[in-house]
C-alpha cells in the first residue's frame, strides 16, 4: 500500500499510471507522483479519493505552484485533499480505475 502525502503537499501530489513488469507480465499500476514531474497530458487521479483531477502548471514566475484540483465539486467536498473539504472523507463515487 502506498503512503499518503503530507498535509501541506496535499494537492501537489497525485497518482499516475506507470507500466511495471512483474514476473514477466507487463501491467499498469497507480503510483504517487509530484504534479511538477508529470507531462501535461497524462492519466492522473487524486491520491486520496481516487477521483478525477485536472493539472495546473505554473505559467508566471509570481503565479501559484504546480498543483491539481478535483474536476467534480462533490469529490472536493468529501476528500481530505479537496479545496472545499468539510470534515468527512470518503472515496469518490466515480473513481478513476
């Protein structure tokens, strides 16, 4: 099982699919990655609730840091990594598989 990111790094970390070779068989697995280290077009999901997220990259020197945000407001409300978190964490109703 993967370790969850620290609270201050909440939405600067997400999960992305990576190809692994296990016992001679290739398979995709979800692994944690920093948003800054990802290409702009990649399959990602929230590290906490596994909901769909969109990536935001820093465009100006004085802009916000690279981060991701939930596409669905409902995921943001019920995810401890969400911007609108209200205190009760649960997995997304439409998790990215």
